C-alpha cells in the first residue's frame, strides 16, 4: 500500500458537512439502504448491548438506541463525538480508536457494528482482535462497507457501451491493496480522508485470525432511479445488478 499519512485527512475537518448531509437529507444511502437493512440484521431491542464503533456523529447509534437496545458509540474524531453527544445526550459516547476501546470491559457487548468506516481504518487486524475481546461468547460483529469488488477507490468506474446500449462497471484492479486520499466534497473544499482498499479474502483472513466465524454475507443495491432519457433503462438495470454495499456478519468463536 502507499504510505499516505493521516495528517490533514482527519474526519474532524469534514464533521460539519457530514452531519448536515446525514441529518438534512432523507434520500441518502445511509437512510434509504443501510438503515433498514442493518436494523433487520442487528435486530436491536431491550436487553441487547450494542457498541457502534467508528460511529461518527451517531446516526446509526441513535437508531439502535431508539429501538430499545443499550447502545454505546465510539469514534476517534473528537468533533464527531461532540456532535453525537449534542444530538443524543442520553447515549454514552467515547472518543476512542477502533483498535483501543479501553472503556469497554471483556465480554461486555452482544453486538458490535462498524458501518461505512472499516475502509477508513488502516490496521483491521488489531481492530478485529479488540472487538473479539469485548464481545460476549457468540457475540456478533456486523461490518457494512463500500463493496470491495465494485467500489475500488480510483480503480473502478461506470462505463457506457454505445452499440449495445449497456451501462457497465469497469474494474482496473481488485486483489492488490491500495491507499488513496479521497476528497469528501469536491468543488467546495479540499478536506479529504484516507480510504484503504482490501479484497474479500483480506477481510475473511483477518476475521478468521482474530477468532471470528463468518455467518452471513449480503450485497445491497442502490435505491435510486434515473430520470427519463436514452440511458434510463440501462442505468436502472445496472443499479440492480451491481451492488454498492457489502454486509458481513461474523460470530465470536
């Protein structure tokens, strides 16, 4: 992987924009695609202890808590945690990196979630080891990420085949890992974060090494529809065929 440094790529710098994007836009992937699916998978309810790792400003943390679960959120970004606390003062939030959850005791949670954040974390092995420590026996880790086979930073893109009238997904690399600086809001500011690409086998190997058994894998598609035009049908078909997100459910064993 490239040796990009985290300097000037902190989520603190995009916290305000990210909070506004999630809270004032009902048509996001987070609201329309990920939220209903992860609530179905996690099944939060009274008595279930959930830790939302890399929780950001608490978007999903609040949804778990609203469903009745005993929910805690943690994120390395102080600014995002401050926003989370302001929005949800009754929920417990901690400033902590995903690989050092020192506030959590051994075997203290039934479910740990990492939603759209694992691609921003460099050392996933240490993270999985730490989560294994704090999960109860048979506890579950739920990962949701940009699909690593189809959404590869700077190595994947949409293409159009004029003769056949088909929209396709072009993949220029997959197996080799990569590290890329990603502009969060192109055209308006230069704030960026770092994204780490890994293959499916990278995740499965790391989970296995930390003592997890993968129970389930799901692929989630876009909810969006194209406007009227010559490419509308092809674009809508491509959205149904090429998933945007991947969910992995793993059990502590």
